[in-house]
């Protein structure tokens, strides 16, 4: 599952390195029709950024673990959690209905990504911004084997937050020193190897 403001194509470089794995790419429909995926047996779910929270909202039967790529089980700060301040997110939510393309462009620029290749669907983007603001899935991650992959130069997630996510899970943490918030694009081979090693261990 991809993160906010992106689509399934963010995984293209990663999937090329996942030889022998059955990779199923979900899509939230930010630029068109949503694509849901299901598992017909044991599986490992992989989520980029907000995509990790989406998986925690409804883990598939047979889930053996999760790889959270620049991911988190809660986004906003508070309740002794060192997350992202709410005010910028509230501004994005207020602006998005009037200027979805601009809000999306500003966000992708901050992440270091190119402009979106598609016309944004404001309803799905807005719903998931509200999930970012209101969601707290720390209990849902409790006991789940989680591999947390983070970028050392992430412009969105504070270092203290990256160290605090998935505290209730059975978490293993890895950091890519020369990457930011877009590990699937910035370090696809590194990301794929970490996913593959985790998936083989979970099998």
C-alpha cells in the first residue's frame, strides 16, 4: 500500500528486485479507480508512510507481519507521542477542497518527489488526510512483527518520532542513511532486500 499523495507506481523499482515473490499492489484511488488486494494464504503486508496505518486498520487473515516503509502507527503529536504537529495538517485539510492540485504539489515537493502524473480525486485525498490527523493504531500494532524502515534524512517525520513508532509491536528498526521519506524511490534495492529478508523469516 502506497502513502498519501502517491499511487501504486511508487513500488515499481522495489518490485523489480523482489524476485520470486507474489507482489500485489493496492491503490487508494487518489488519481482514479481504487484497487483492493486480498491474500489467499500467509502474507506479509508492506505499507509506505500512511499505507502502514491503512494495513493496521484491517490486517488480512494470514498476516505474518508488516514492513513499514517510512511508516508509522500514529502521525500527529500528543499523548506523550513525538509526532508531527497538527497545525500544518489542519491547514492542508482546510485548503484541499478548494485547491487539491496545489496542496498535493506542495506536499510532494516537500517530500522530494516530482509532480503527480494524474488529476487528483479530492474526496479520497481528504478522507485520508483526516485519517492521518485522527488515526491512532498503536494498539493494533501490539505484538505484530514489524520491520520499520526509515530514512535518516526524512523531511516529514522527526527523528524522535521515527524512533518511537511501533513501540507496542515486536519491532525491528533499520535506517537508510542516504534517504528521506521516499525509500521506495530513493533506495529501491535496499528496501526490497529488507522486505525479502523479513518475508523469508516470517514464512
